[in-house]
C-alpha cells in the first residue's frame, strides 16, 4: 500500500466507523474459504468509544481487528470535551465487552434522576434538587469525561485484546485497497 493507504487481504470484512454526526458505512467482501479456521479481519476507522467498543466485541467473536485513529493517545479535542452518561441501555454494551466494573470505578454513579450532581476537584460530590429514587427499576447511570472513557477502553484493549486488536494511533487513511490473498 502506498502512503496514506491501508491494504488488507481478501477475506476481510471492512467496517467503517465514522465520527459522530457523519454517516457510517458498512462494506463486506467475501469471507475466508469454507473450512478455514480464520474468521477474517476487520478494519475500523476511528478509535473513539464506538470504534473501540466494536473492536472488543469483534475480538471476543474471534476476529482480528485493526483500529486506525488519526489522533495520538491523550490528544485533547476541544470539540469533544464533553461528559458521557452511560445508563442501563449503554451498559448492555459495557457488559458485553466486560468493562462495566472498570467503568464504575472511574466514574460518578447516579441512582436518582431530576437531580443536579456537582463533582468538585477534591472528589466531593454534592447532589441537590428533587431526586426520584429509581431502586429496583433501573441500574445506576455512570458519568465520566470522554477522555477518561477513551483511556478506560484503550487500557482494556491493551490488557485483554492485545493479540487480536491492533491500535494504530496518529494514522490517517486516504484510500483502502483490498489485495488478492493468493
């Protein structure tokens, strides 16, 4: 492959993950020959929470995954400096990739709704407002900054998926070319 290109052999399922607000596309090429032990590979463009979560789910299913991310680890993106709220619906994904306990350890849990939660630099938490207890009806929601979520997911990829997920930071893709596997 030339500069700015990623080449992968045939038998690859190509999954293109786009940034938030952009259209996501999915293209599939023929898989490995019948009787082959390889499930093929997946290329994910974008190493944000969606791309990393997809990489871990595919890794658990036996795929070799390459994640291409244009930014270096720890890059601050002002336009993406927001908080994530991972509620029970989002925790279905974190449960599938086995990161919910780690998520709970690095976030602020919220078990009531219609409240204002303030987290101070020293770690103190003050809740105010008119909370409605939701015990037994839902799971705690977890709040955390995007940067913390990325560090958590990248750490989990390195710790538990190092043999099947490759993260390429600081890489751009200008063209994707499928090469003949013969």
